[in-house]
C-alpha cells in the first residue's frame, strides 16, 4: 500500500488487506499491505477457507526458539514505552504514537500501541467491546512463535533479511525520535496498532481495513526490519475459526508471512513489479501452512478481465481480485513448472515482471515463455481439469471452493459487437493480460448454419501511451493516460511574453494517487530547464521516494471532485520566449485516488488553455504508440460417441490484429467459448459471427 515515507499503499481494489492482503509499492518506497473486507456496519469479512494445502509444501520443518524472553534474558524491560512514527495510510502522515514493548525471541520483538481505540465518533461504536482491541500476552507469545516458524520457512525460499541494527536512524524533522536499536540486525520488529486507514475514519464508506503492511521507507527511517499489523479482533482472526461471517482463520498469522515476504523481496529485488511481488507474498502464506486464499481467487474469477500484470487497473474497490490473480498464477507455476523451488528462483531473479518469468523458466529447462504459460493459465482457470498431467488445471486447488470465471453470453444473431458495449464498465478497455470469456450456446447457436458464416476478429493493434484526447460526457479533454513509472508531458510552442506577471489558466479534472503520483504545471524559457508553478491546489508533501517526482514538486495530486478552474502566476524578470508544460509522473504501482468513482478516468484531464485570458494550445507531447497483440482461443465441446473438448487458437495478422475463421470447423459443437486476452492496454476490440 502506500506511504509517504515509504509506505503502504492502500489499494482500494479490495484487499490490501489480505482480504486479506493488500500491498503497494510506491516510489522507491515500497509499501505492502493486507486488507480485510469489513462489509459495512455488520463488520463481516469475507472468510477464506484456511486449510492444509497438500500440494504447495515446504521442505523445511520450522523450528527455532519461539519462546518469549523473560525480563532477565532481554536488555529491554517488558512494558517500557517509546514513541514511534506510525503511518496513517489514509492521510499519508507519520504520527508520533506511544508504543509498549511486549517481548521478543530470537527472530522478532513485538510492540503494541498504548492507545488502540477508534475515534469517539465512530459510527459502528467499535470501542464498545475493549476485548476486540486488546492484544493479550498470550497473543504476543503466539505471534512470536508463529514468526519463528515463518522466519525459518521463508529463509529457505526467500532468504534472510539484511542486517539493520537501528544505529543509523534518520534524523527526522530536525528531531531525534526514539530509536529502536538491537544487537541482532536480522530481528524483525512487529508493530501492532489500530492502523489509521479509510475504515478507521469512515467504515461506512471504506469496506476494507488494512490488516498489515510493510514499508521500505519506514525500515530505512529506523534502520530496522519492521512489519506492521492491525489490532482489530485478534481473538476472532487468529488460529482456527468457525466458518462464520466476521471470523477468519489464521488471518494475522498469514498476514505476517505475507508482509515478511515483502520485506525480504525488498532486499532481494526492490524494483520488482507489484503483481509478481504480491504473488510471492500470497504464495508465502500457503508455503507457511495458512491455506489457500479462495476468497481472493474468487474475487479475481468474478472479474477475470482484471489485468494480471497491471496492479490496480480496475481501481481500489476491486483490488482483492489483483491479489487473487497474482496468487493463482504463482500457484499455477508451482503446480506445472517445478514447485516451490521455481517460485524461490523467481523471487531471487534480478529481472522483473514477465521477463523474469520467461528467464527463470528457460533457465530451469522449460522451453516456454510467460505468454505461453499465460495462454494456458487462463484456460486452466475455466476448464479446471482434474487430470494431474493436464496443463489446463491445478493440483493444489480444491475446485469445489472456486467459482467459474465470469462469462458473457454472446448471441450469434448479434453480428459484430464492440467490447466496450458489453464490458463490466461500458466504454472502458481491457488492460494487459486481462481475459474476457464469451459463450455461444442455446437455440441461436444450434440453429446457426455454420457453413454459411465466419467468425471475425478486429483488435486494436496499438495502444497510445501518454497524452491524448479523451471524450468525457461529450467534452473533449487532453488526457494524460496512466501507468507505472511514467513521465508523460504535453507542451506548448514558445510564446513571447513581456516582463512582469502572467496568468496561465485551464479547466481540469484529476484522479491521481494521493501523494504518490503528481501532475506538474511548469514553464521554461529554454525548453530544457523547467520550473513547477504552485497555487492552492498544489502540494509538496510526497509519500513517494521517487527522486524524479520529488525534484519536480510542487504538484497536483489526489482527486479533484469534479472540474476545477485552475490558474497559475508566472513572473518574468525580463521579456522571454516561454514554453508551458503539463507533466504527469507516477511511481511503481497503483493509479488513481481512492476517493474517486471507479468509473472515472484515471490520471489528469485538461482543457481550455489560456495565457492572460487568450486561448492557447499545448500540442507537442512524448506520446507514442505501443504494439499490442491478442491471444484468441476457442474452446468447445463436441458431442458424439463420447464428449470431446477441443481447443483451437486463432491466427491473427500481426500488423492489424485482424482475422477470420470459418464457423464450419465448429460443426457438431454443442457450445463454443471464445477466450480473448490482449498483451497491452487499455484497449478494445470487435468480434462477431457474420455471413460469409
């Protein structure tokens, strides 16, 4: 999730939690978090079935001294208090908070906040039962014992943490806050408090809460290895729990495994993209014995067009699906390509994202690529084969706990249709490595004279990145586009301005990740060196650590809540030729503000540019078209002497992403499923059954 100093990014999409696990990367700051679904006033959370996964296993017998030090064995006294800068994930602020030392063992030390209550105005009255906000000594002992097992297991597959003794703490804000030194630099601090997230302030509006997070920035600030956990309802969410709404088996234990993997991954490969890092953390929960997160998996299967590789592409309200997709892909790699040793090699790879997957598989002797694996994986998600040798199924999953991927019905009488006409959110495209499933069946299919028809596909063959025109509500805007680690600029030609103060103005809407991504309004007298202008809407309080973003502050961030008339003063000491530029910059993960409606365009919208009231244009940009390919696969059932499932890939013209195939080859099929996935996005496509 996100944090100003390196914090956790709360991805609304669903679970950062770990809905349990939500995690985000921002800037050079990595914040990974886990979320849980609160589901309104009843405070239920979607319970995942925590059980023993017989297929994803550890070769390690977890051991180590999990006992709590007595006061005589530790240099610290139980109950001592120190002030710690706790991250407010909603406002992106580090808040001095009093913590109590509760104990430690060979692997970790535990601190709990002195005050773990909600605001006195809490609409759910969550302070009414103090036991739900209490971390007992037994709970402290339990989590330390669990961490000892987690440490030993993850050390084998993901490594051990870098040594951080706490002796190189950053002087923050001109003051030296309490330090947390240790004589064992590989020991992890577990900080437990009531995490101030959206649900803390407004549980009726924010239906998930952050169960835990890791922040590389806070680690660097304190020069310690640190993970953070929430304090809410530990008695109902640790250990084995009933299959009842509001209860969750091993939630906090699994979150420790999840966030600790993020800590290790930050040491191994800090530049790894979110989806793969999150996949490793979800996998670590299973590796440590906390079961398969079926709720996450099903959240993805409900929305299978959720991109596997673009984190948060469908907004924070569906983020749990991002976790589910990443988990399912790592489980598939485990089941079909060498088990936990392959995942370990992948985690240690210095390459990132899809390149890392391809490299690791080939280094292990598999003659395949990420795209090949993805093509089979999306079929495994719907075929769910029980044949162990089949590439279209899993051996580690219980299909009775899973739903089928959401499938659109396509009536062959419709002819050509545009994807934007039938998508979950009409008018929006599908992003990289998302998948649509379309089913042809029923009377219209059975009565179709297939020899007279063909299936036609026409996909968007390139994707424009950067500034472009976007129509919103019938009005054309210049739109920044979006993505991770992007620098998209839109610039004017040089204009001659006299000495004195000038006013640059325009109308704008923005939906930008708060305090992590920014839009900068800049001017230059040479087209090389740029100065950012400020007004009441700009901010200079970043949570990101991306140096290029910080160097351009102040900038616009967050959500505009509608169109805003912006104006910026530009003062020149002498007459000059001046350029104006809008620069949109993003960090490593997450796009858009959690305050925005999920249907609104992510990024920055602008129109009606003027200098001193005179209309002007910004026409030059670094936008470029990127190639896009589609994976189109047919899957159907032929009914004869015996039922036979057939799978066929469609060949498209690479230059245009178009093609056709005679429907006669599907004669005898009782139904036909079309599976469509782009390699780049967001994009759209047309397809249909038409007369030859």
